[in-house]
C-alpha cells in the first residue's frame, strides 16, 4: 500500500510539472484566448461567438 502511494505521488508530481510547463492562468506561456473558443467545435455556436466577442472587447479595454 505505501509503495503504491509513493509511486502515485511521483506520477502526480510529474504530471503536474508537465501540465504547468504549458502555462497557467497566471504564468506564461499564455495561450491565445481564441483557442478556448475555436478549438472546441467544428462550427462555433452563436452563444460562444458572443462570449468570445465580449472577452476580446474586455481584453482590449484592459490593454
């Protein structure tokens, strides 16, 4: 049991390290926010188009 737990802790730590190497919400590398919308559906639903437009307008106001 203890050996299995130790192995799992190592696996989780390695997976976490790889995941954060791709960026987090607060640390680079930052992904293009458009991917959050465009990389999901073959054709983006209208409600997501509106959300994307709102997000991009807010980002423009903040920069």
